[in-house]
């Protein structure tokens, strides 16, 4: 059997808040060196409830593929639990470990998913990597901008539009579900973003993620026509330099967006390669040698020809080495990182799979150019294989955060949002938590911290349109779980939209059109995240998760926070701690009922 993590315990017919029987995660509360190097000694701690009679504790660590055991000992004891600590030596670049708990009834394993009384595979073991993510990601809050839809410039107005575009005014409805949707140009630019940096700073975001800024044949620009320069209809190279310089001056970093899986069909490499079979560029794509009008594409879209990463010249130009696109925009412009579009597909075609090589070479190039840059993969599925250390730092957490959150809080799902057949997923709180754990426990803790927790993006419906009155609960979840909170511009003022095109509405700069309660909620929770380190890299313990309520703990060595999120009213639990409310003034008193209203969320700081 699997031992369930207890979220409550009954005494005298009352339900008391209760933590899990045993817990460990990769945070500094349990790992004294979460950024180890080869040959480092790392102390690993586990906390075990006195309700769980454990006699001995061993750490099973895999060294050169072989399991080894080291014993842990009690280093601290209190009336509720014992802390056990043991040491391991970092021998490999990726260290896999779990705990063996010896009881009078037999041996119990603890891995990232919980307690087991039978032997288990290594897939959900805890992991430590010697490849480190930038430290600044712990306090990062990302603000995503679709450049054409954020702000026009009053100082540097853009003259004209590309031939393919349909120029529209800022208040023109998006032509969703029509071919014109990708051709409408609202005139937003990088200059316009620079003129509104104070707005982003005041919201509390400190990282801007820009969707592509290269010339293309669409407003989304994922069909790049060249990587040599910035689209002049966004302001060109000068505007990107200016934006990055201004952002850095006020403490905001800028991340770009790059397609390593494909280019556009008007890209100069593709045009040359298609017309000249003897050119170097001919090897950049999968052309049919008998019919060069036939070639591999992304998802069957003819305007998105797929790169063939077997070409060393493509690697050199695109992502491998100091002369590559990846390096140049970091070195010459000061870009702070890249988000890689459809990263799960880059380098994979039929019997060819160079995906890990693409990820590792890109990261190596970035770290050579600037060791403090961040590499994020767009990956809507299981990204764990390339999140083990030398590849992507993190991912857009669609699988580990967005989809389970939508399934728990979504009330108005579009049926085809994620492309899967059948009906949209609807979870209780327990299923949501287990879905999240199934993905996050496959990767090192540092990769979780470096991944984007997003409620929506330019590729989805707006979360407000999915969750309705539950929007606030999703924001609370996003801002309090491990990972980088990521806001799609407009979410914070209540923008809605069903489907990705409707979701890409221009930002409403008239405050009369804002939902100010949502804006203030974002500001409150972002401020809390910045002010409480436990919300940045603190450990995560799940206390309770039933259909309508989840309760969890974020803790580091300086503080313990308890977060409760409920979809509706529920039976009250008795608090086992004294705690101060950080959100609504409703403090906790030991031995008294906890708030049980809903929909609602609460964040408390424990006193004792």
C-alpha cells in the first residue's frame, strides 16, 4: 500500500490540522547545500511525526548507478516530531536519493510522492544537480508581453506597417477565429513598452518575457523571416537596446523568445536552402530531395519549416557558440535569457532525436556569454528528461501547474483548449495536488524554482474566462507555490478572452476599464512574495487536500507560512498553531477553529 499523507487527525470528534507523517524536499530547510559541486558533503534532513513510530532512518543514494546506504540520526526532537539528518557525498552530476524508514512493522520508503511499504523505482526519487540555476530566479515575478498588443509609443511612433498586415486601431476587436486574426497589427512596439516600465515596476514584476521580436509574416512572429535584427515595426535594434537599458536601470530583467524548432517560410535561410540544393542552408531543413516544395514542418503548418539539427552550421549560427543568435542578443543587447518555443519538438524528427543536445548546447552557449542568464523551455507535457541539470533551467509549467489548476478551478473550459479528445478535466483538490506532484517530483528542486507558474499565456484562453469568480484563488495558488509566478499582461486588470486569439487583446490603458480589485490583489500577493523568502525557496508540505480545500505549508529556517485555499464552505479544522494573518486580519489561535468560508484563501505566518 501507499501511505497517504495525513491532512488532519480526529480527537474528541474534532478535526485538527495535521502535517504529513514524514517529509523531505529539496529546499534549504532540508538540504543544507541545494547548489552542490562534485565532492561536496551535503546534509539531508527528514522530519517524522511521532504518530509514525520509526526506529531507524537510512538514505539510499545512487552512486555511479549503484545504490548505497548511509544512516541518519536524530538531531532535533520536539513534542510533535523528530528531525533526522544524514550526510552524502556528491559523486555524480545528478544525485538520486530517497529515504528508508525502519519500523517494527517493516521498511517504508519515502520519495517525492510519499510513503510506500513496497519496493519502488527511482523515477520519483529526490534529485540534486551540480548544474545550478541563476539565484535571481527565486525572487522573480515574470510579466509576459505580446509586443504588438501592450503599448504604442508617443515618443517614437512607428511609421507604416508591413505589406501583409491589417492595420487596426487600439479599440478594434480582435478578429478571433478568422484568418485575419494573425494579420491584425495594433502598433505596439518596444518603444511603447519602455515608456510603461514604471507601470510594470509598480505592479511588482521584475522580469519581462517578450514574445518574439524578429521580423516575420504574422503578428505573433513565431514565423521569423530573419534572426539578424529586430523587427523595424517594433522599433528595430535601437528600441531593443533602449528597452533593455531602461529596464536594467530600474531592476527589471528582459527575456526573449526564440524558435529552435522551426523558422518561417520567408526566412532567408529557408529561401536559400529551398532554391539552392548545394548551399549550406539546404541542410538546415528537411527538404524532399525529389520535390523541394515538400519539407518537414511544425504541426503540418507549411509556413513553419522544421530545422534539421544535424547540420553543424545551423547549430553554429543558431545556438552553439559565440557567433550564434542565442549568444549575440545576450552579448550585444544585454538580454537576460531566452524562452524557447515548442522546446519539446526541437531536434526531433522521425528516427532523429537531438533534443537533449539542443538544450545542452543552448545552455552552454548562454552560460559562456553570461553565467547569470535564464533558459526556459515552452513544454506543455512531461519535460523532466531535459530538466535534469545541463539542459533547460526550467519550463513553462503547463503540465505541472496550469492544467491541474484549470482542472480544479476552471468553470468554463473550452472543449479543445489543450488539443485532447474527450471532455475537459475537472479535478477535486486531491487530484490537482497529485497531478502537480507527479510532474514536479521528477526533476531537481532547482528546476521547479526556475519554472514558470502561469495561469494563462498568449497561447491559451484568459484564466478569468476559465475560472470566473475563482480567479482570485488561482492567483493565490500561483503566488504561493514554488516556481516563478508569470502574469500575461492584462490579467492583472481583469482582461478576458476565450481562445488564444481573444486572449491576445490590446492592453486597456484606460483605468475605467480595469477590475481594480484584481489589480490590488496582484499587488498584495506579489509584495508578500517579495517580502517572505519562504514563498521564494521555502519547502512545500501538503497538509490537506480534499475536493474543495487545500492547505499547505511553505517554510524556511526563518519562518513558516500556512496557506489555505477553498472553493466553497467546508467543515472547520482546529488550528494547532498560533499564526498572524498576512491577508485579511483573521489570525489563527491554537485550539480554535480555522476559517471555513469559501470561495476564499488565507495566508498565515506561524508564531510558535
